[in-house]
C-alpha cells in the first residue's frame, strides 16, 4: 500500500498542446440534428486545436484508424471526441489513446448524441449551439488535463470469511478449492450455524449436514 | 462441513471473533480474538470420558434447552472441530483445581486450564461477510403465550424435537406431559410482516419451512391433525408449489388468518380464536401444541462489524449491497463481499448460490496477485494543509488520516480512496487536488460555458453514476426537453465545491442545478449527504446576500429516471425565465463582493 503526499508541481500550467477534435456523425444519429461540420469548423479555431473534423463513426475500426493516423502525422497529444455518452465509449477511446502511445487520461468526450441530437430533435439550431458549447468546454478542459497513471499494488491472495454457517462454509470451500487460502472465523465452538440444527431441508427434504 | 475441517487451505478459527480491521482492499490487517477452549483442539479424540465425570448439568443450547449437557461438552455430534469444549463460566473450578475431575478422566491429557484467549493477526486480500441471522425473539409478541404456555414452541425448538439426532430421537412429544400430540398448529409470520411488533419485511423462508415440517409430520404420523395459520403462503421457488400442494393433499389445513388470542386449557392444550379472513368467520380450535414460525432478524454483531468495516445497512438492519441488481454480493467498499442471510433473509439454496457468487467475485479480485488502483483519486498539497481534519471527517472511505493535535498534514491512502472528491470540495484551504476533476479543470468548464449568452444557460452538475446516466437515459428514450442545459460531469455530487456555484453566479449564470444519486443510493457510500448539507449552507448564504435561493436547485435523479431528468430540466427552464438580466447583474456584483470579503478574512 502506498500513500501519497505529492509535491505540487506545475500540473495546471498551460503548455503548448496539440489537440485533435473529432465530431462524430454516428451515421445520422447526431448529424441529422446537429450540424457536425459547423461544430468542427468552430472548434478548429480554438486555442491549441491542430486537427478538427467530422467523422462518420468514430468508434468503428476505420474511424479509430483515421484518428490514430492523425495522432501520428500531426503529433497530437490530446483528443476531444464529440460523440455519444462517455459512459458508452470512454473505455474504447482510452484504449485508442493507449495504443497510440498517449496517456488515456488526456481524452475528453463531449456528449452530442444523448445530450443534443436525441433530446432536441426539433430544434436543430439550439442543438447545434449546445453542441458548440459542449465542444468548447471539452477543448478547454482537455487543455488542462494532465496525465494520470494507474498504480499496481501487491495483493494478499488470502480471504477472511466471517461466519461458519452454510454461507461461510460454501464460500470458504469454493475459495480454497480454487487455490486461495482462507481464514474462517466462527464465534461458536463449531461451524454449522443454524443449518446444523435443522433436520430435513426444503425443497429436497434431505438431511442438512 | 467436515471438508472444511480437513481442507489444507482453510484455517478454521472457532470461538473466535474479528475485533479489528485495518488497511484496505488487497491488504486488510485483521485482528481476531480466539477464546480459550481449555481442550486441545488437535489432540481431543471426542471419546467423551470427561463428560461422564463432570458434575455440572446445564441446558443444551443446541437442542434449544430441550435436553441437558455438562460443563465440558461437544456442541453437537457432527461438530467441526469435533473437540470438546469447557464453558468456564459453568465449570466448577480450575483455579486452583477444585474439581478437575475431567482432567483425570482424559487419557490423552488434552484438558488444560491454563489456556488463555489468543489474539491472532492475519493479512488478507478480501473479506467475505457471512454472519447469518438471529431468529426473532418471540417473547416480545406474547399474545401467542410463548413465555406462559409450555406447549407453545418456536420453529427451532420444534426442529430439534423432530430431529432424529435431537433430545427425543425424533419422537414428537409435548414438552408438558411428554405425550404425543394428536393435533398441532403452526402460526406463520411471527416477527415478520408486521408494522406493530417485530419486523416489516418478509423473512422469506418460514412458509416453506412450515410446509416442510408438515410433510415430515405427516410422514411419521399420517393421522395427526395439522393446521397452519397464515397471512399469505409464499411458495415462489422452484419446486416449492409442489411441496405446498403435497402438504394440502395430505390433509394439512391452511387457514388464512393469524390467531387473535390463545388460552391454555387445563390439560395443557391450547384454545385458539382466529378470524378466517377468507370467510370472515371467527373460528375456535383447540390444539395440543403450537409452533411459532420465527422470522429472521439481523445477527447480533452486525452493527459492530458494520462500523469496523465501514459498511452500510438497509433500514431493516441487514448489510447493504453495492447495487441491488448488478452488484448483489459486493459491498460498496472494494474487497468486501456478502454471502447468505447477513445480506437479507434467504433459504439454503439461495445462500449457497450467493456464497459461490461471493467466492467468484473475491477470486476475480485476487487471482492476479495485484490490484490496480484507479488514478482518479485525491492528493494533498502538504504545504497548503492546515491540518483541520475536515477531509478525514467527510471521507466516506476513511481514506484520509490527519493528526489534528500534532498538526501534521493530511495523508490520503490512495488504495482506499474511491475518488468521490468530497474532501476536495470540503477543504477550505484548497489543499486537496482531486485528480481529473481539479478545481481549475471544472472552473474552466464553467467559465467557457458562461462566456457567451450566459443568461440563456442552465449550469448543471451531474454525477457520473446516477444523474448523468439519467440524462443519457432521457436521450436513449428520445425524451425532449429545453436545450439550455450544459452539463458538467463529476464522479459524485459530493465533488461540487461551493466555489463552483459562486463561480457560476459570478459569471452570470441565471440558475444552477446540482444533481446526484438519491440519498441511500450514492455510489460513494454517503458522500451525497455532504452535498445536501453544502447546498443547504449555500442556500442560507444566498438568502443573506439577497439572492433568490430557488436559483440554485438540488435534485436527486437516478440512472433510470430519464423522464424525471427531462421534467427537472423543464422546471429549471421555468425558473431561468423568471430571472431578469438586472437580477443576474446584481448577483454578479453581490457575489464578487462577498468573495472578496471572504478572501480578505
Ligand atoms: S462513437 Fe458513439 S456517437 Fe460515434 S459512431 Fe460510435 S456510437 Fe455513434
Ligand atoms: S473441572 Fe469443570 S468441566 Fe471438568 S469435570 Fe469439573 S466441572 Fe466439569
Ligand atoms: S480539509 Fe484541507 S486543510 Fe483540513 S486537513 Fe484536510 S487537506 Fe488539510
Ligand atoms: S476523494 Fe472521496 S474517497 Fe477519496 S479521499 Fe477524498 S473523500 Fe475520500
């Protein structure tokens, strides 16, 4: 286990950054309401944005391929994807970052599908304005993100099971049979719990022990 | 059971209790107190010679006091470990040996009065809580006469009476006169499903347990007259309905209605008055014996363990799982799992299923031998920390330690931090950095959002797990709502710093919405309690500053409440329309002055 007190360095200072912005059409899911090209165009003028474009399906293999190429060619170091909810594809795009040699935490997703095109279907202009705001917010946020690293810590491959009734016994045996050490703690002088007191049990009507 | 005793990988500690748990997922340090048994567990062959000489006779708990045992005894014939045990409180004397008859009787010399309680420390990677339940205590519900009439038994006492290994060898007799009863009644839901006495929940197993008992009885005594008094018979499991039908076919009478009064007749049988709610008639029966189908209640040590492990309980007092559908055996604290009735009343099959699930979840966690910690955790900037202790107080995971007296700066245990951000929101000295959701990152989002047309926008904070997901759900369901909202996602509503709200108002936000998981559903144990308190505080301050408090709203929206999210948005839009440009301008000035005064302090 590691505890951290960090020396707080210049994490938040603006540095020169190279941002790529991708405005996903999601087929027609986004593009039939939100003017994706307009959003991409406005984003291209934002501070630090090197590449900004519409993209058919960002999560598809060709889509990811295109982004990966851009990262390489333009030495992008941060990515904004304006697409569906981060709850859906954040893991996908974090993986893409990793495979392009970027830190997966230098990614920001603007939610244009669940928060714009699907909920303001009859107001394309307002939906587009909202999309522009969300992308602007994401770009300025991605500028201020800093790389984060997962830590791996050693783990003790042993379980404590508290209680020696049916539940505790079954868990202990499953764990032990799978090769893990178990400490089984029981308050009473014997394991067995309430079950040991029962004669026959439903639904099989056989002995419980 | 014997497999457990023999398994090379299982260390069995009986007469033991967990007294302290330190550390976190992957490496918990557990202190266990093992009470002295006074009989060598490994050497005792369970020959039983000691019992023959022990002069102390006591009721046998295993047989619910229906038989007796000595001060040195075996808990029950199939016990694991099989070693005998001495109850020191009953034993006549070991100091110095007043009696010590058993010591002489034991050939293997395994009785040792000098044994003392031991403290054992174990380091483990995961913990499974399988502490079971306690049966309901029927003394409280005395209209059924449990304390007054000898022939009123609990279902557990009844179990021992019909058990071949029990005090009567499985012969059913009345406690009063040891005669075989010709009629017997079962009263259901004792201690369950009542708002008056006992508990409101259904104990899940008592219906089937009674049905089983009637079948056992009918098998041994085909002509016995059995009546079951019930509210509903809940025979919902696989094969259950079949047993119920079999019981009815064998002539067991099921009567809908719980007895109102019970009297003892001179011969010890019981006169019962009951309203049959299916016919509306008041009926009287006289039965030789009555059995109370006891419900389950949380085991006695539940609360202590809950505090020790930092877990939560349901309002009923059972352990609360991390998610009722998707994480039914995980605790909200990583590395801890539930199995069996500790989590809620359940039958054996369900218990075994859940136990195996808990084992699988623990294996999933442990198999690689390491854990990766999420980097979205908080960090302390030591030189800004004032050692006030606030962060440690609010952290739902006890992940922060501060020595307030010694004035040492706060320390976050990264492995324990779940990343809710509450500490960062509560620290008044800006000493905590919540990674990936820093003050600067969020403030920047607010500023950019409100840099143009601020008066048209609804600044919305939504927590990742519930409200943001609820907004997604509105999208998936294509529920339309006003397009003014701009959502800023945080992991937990607990992250929403008071300053974010002031910042919003200073930048001209007409209205602000803070949203999170419903109280009790928070994904960070109870971090949203702090959100609630904080908003309350800001509301008071707004009132003092002459800003309409309704411009800041707090809403709990779950992941399934897409429609509610849309509805809240429409409501926010109405409030937004009620805010004039002059009002927001006034607010900007007021808040700026307030922040300036605050900074000078
Ligand atoms: S990334 Fe999301 S929005 Fe884009 S194509 Fe894939 S699913 Fe659709
Ligand atoms: S010493 Fe205690 S346990 Fe042993 S025979 Fe005497 S009373 Fe019984
Ligand atoms: S709340 Fe802030 S100042 Fe107080 S102990 Fe925690 S980090 Fe230090
Ligand atoms: S972020 Fe939440 S879990 Fe982590 S230390 Fe702060 S209060 Fe505790």
